[in-house]
C-alpha cells in the first residue's frame, strides 16, 4: 500500500494519531475464569420468593 505524504500539518497529525490499527488483544486477556459458588449463592432460584417477580394484569386487577 502506498502512503501519500502531505505538507498539511493537520493531516500529518491525523495520520500520526489514527494512521494504524490498535494492537490486537489476546483472547485470554478478554476472558476471566471465576469459580462458581455451590448452590448458586445469592442469585439461586427460591420458589417461595418467585411471586415477587411475577407480573400479571389479571392478578393486579384481582380477577
């Protein structure tokens, strides 16, 4: 690929800043391994509290 040189100072500054792609990030750096908590921890499903997250218009109107 041929690079054109320009005398314009603004164009030279843009090329210095944006003229190349950023360095590649390794897959290992993008992921993190976390050990799971037995039983799900605080986010475990609790059937006795499931009504708190249930929304139904018929129930709201008492039908």
